[in-house]
């Protein structure tokens, strides 16, 4: 299965999953807007806050995470294990965090776990990219 053989395919998999998460969160925002008849912002309606923050928080974290994932998958790194090591906690973390925020804006174990997994993904990505930048590996494609 190419998902476990190619860092580029693995990157595409996590990019698609995280795009799907963003799409679902967007639909939840639109649904909340229709239910609360709120055309822009939160309209001062507390029920809008969870959906808006879940979507916004995802939009704040996922783009840079995908840049890091791409660097790990690209010729810079070509590390399928680091792509999975970052992609799995990122994706699970984003799902847990979004689930928690769409249920309640108060503190929750799911929310903390989601952010912790997201930060772990960032640490893996940052460390991996810096490793490949400062300790370049031989390119198996060059003569």
C-alpha cells in the first residue's frame, strides 16, 4: 500500500484528511449560523462560539503543520515514518479538539488532549525538519 511506502502519498493522505476536517467544521459553522440566524461573527450568541472557535483554531494550526509535513515528505526529508509520526497525532488531535469545542466551550479533557497531540505533531515536524536541514542525508536518487 503506497500510504506506507511513499512519503508523498502519506503526505497527501494527511492533507486530505485535514481538509476533510476543515470542510466538516465549515459545515458546522454554516449550520450554527442558520440555526441562530447569525449572518456574520457570533452575533453575541454563545451557541455560535464553539463552532466558530473550532473552525478558526483548525485554520490557525493546520496550514503550518501541512508545510512541516510537506518538508518531511519532500526531497529534503523523504521520511515516511516522520510523516506518519507527525500526521497521526496532528489528525487525531484536530478531531479531538474540534469535537470538544463543538460540544462545549468550557475546559474538557478532549480539548486538552487534542491540543497536546497537535503540539506533539508540531514538535515532531519541527525537530524532523531541523534534523534534515542541519544533518542532511545522502540523496538516494543522485549518482
